[in-house]
């Protein structure tokens, strides 16, 4: 049975998730499948963090088929597996039981449709508005991009047991293009393109100040910011993962600049970390801007009007502007473009008036 059984509302977060380990789902030959349990679940339960998945395993909420090649003497029964590092082979069956306290409420209704930029039989590119999460997490459970997409395709896809899936993610505050696969085979092909860095990704960012050069390349490794109070924060680190961002100055204003950024890797918060590292943090960035305590206060719900005035924007000014991928139908390049989001256009238009 797949991730989305056909006998339930697919907008409802699952109480029990059943998964099969296959080479095709991982882009590998069956003989090459040898993946950790926590890594496999992280790929398929994208709404959960790696640490929360490890807790699920250690707390006994994950069952693994005992008859797989790992356990040749098994009886075929599902047995509790408490080791996040348990290696899985092709053909392993897994059941994840979602603890009752983690079962999210069903949203009464979503607050809007999705703005479609491109669509064919296999894929969908949508324009994500700022401050809309891509999937349920934390406090944001009642209206997300994936729920809006599921609502749109309830009759044509979900009722037939096919669930559109995100091919990548954007931060809640980031606006712009998100690519979605409309069936499992398309998801596999598109995910492989992302993993192999075959997808061109261009962002627009409004940054503090003006760079002294017209363009540049940031080739700095990124890793966890262990000295920070914020667990998810990243930083330039000598022992981090290699990543590269190319940027180009589009236009400068009195107190900010509009940059075009192309990323050649997809590390967490890559553009935000890189631009901050060269002295031009993104306007409105609470984590990599003037003070990470803005991020903490937002999480606590104590962000003040004075804080927002210092940040100048209620969200970080980053927009996924252009995406080029290969169609799984025609095998030809597809270019998708999203104009700069209205709130960011307004921010720049105000600067244009000041510059006159």
C-alpha cells in the first residue's frame, strides 16, 4: 500500500502511513538500495523533521517487515524497530503510526486557490504567496500550499488514489515558484533532476545596501550555527557542505538593492546565509539580518511594531523567480517565471519615489 491510501480524505494528516522501500522511489537499482531507516522516512514524511522522525523510531512508533533480507529468518510480521540507523533493502515494508498527540486537525477550509504558472499531465508549477507554509508543521496546520493543491485536485487525482507531491520546498516567508509532481513517476523523475542539480533556480532578493561590484560568486561552505540559540540556523563553516551562489545586481536604491541570485546547490537557507556573509543580508530577514532575537521574538509572538520598523518588511524579501526543468513528457526544457511578489514590488516602488 502506498503513502496515500484511497479510502481516506487525503487532506487529512494520516494516522498510519504505510511505505514500501523500492529502488524506483530512490532513483536506484534494487540491488543498490541500502538506506538508513531515518533517512528513508525523511524523504517520504517531508512534513516532519529528521529529529522528530528519529524520536518516532526510538519511541516505538515505527514497524518494519521482519521478513526482508535484513532478517531472513523472520515470519513476515511487522515488528517494532527502535534503531534509526537500521539499514533497509529493496522490498522492505514499513508502517509508521502517528502518535495521537501529533495527529493534526482537519482544516475546515483553505483560504484560497493556487495561482498556476505552468501545468501539463505530469507536473504543476504554482506561485506561492508569502507567509503561506508549503505543508503542515508546528503552528501552521490549517491552510498550507499542499492542502490547497489537494483541494484543487480532489476529484481528478485524490479520489483515484493519486496525490500530487511537492518536488522541493520554500520557506514560509519566501514567495514564488514551487514545482509539484502530479503522479509518482513524475515525482521520481523530477526529484532526480533536483538531486542531480539539473534544475536551474533563480531568485530575486532585496538586500541591505549596495554591492561594490555588478556581479559576483559566493563559494562558501555552510553548516549548522552551533553558537546560535536557534537550532535551525546555518552559517558559513569551514567544515560545512560546499555550496555556490552566483549573484547579479539588477538595480540599486538609496538604502537597498535588488539582486538576481542563481544557486548551484540547494543547502538550507543558502541564499540568506551567503548574502549575509558578504555584508548584504536580505531586507526583513529575522534570522540572518541585524539580530536573530527578532526570530526568537516572532516565534514567541512578542515581535513589536518597533521591531517591524527596523526590519522594514514583515517577511524576508526573497522570491523564487525562475525555474527551468526538463519535462517528463516531452523531455524538453520548461521555463517557468514568476514576477516579483506584489509586496516586494511595492517596497521597491516606494524607493523609486524617494530616489526621484
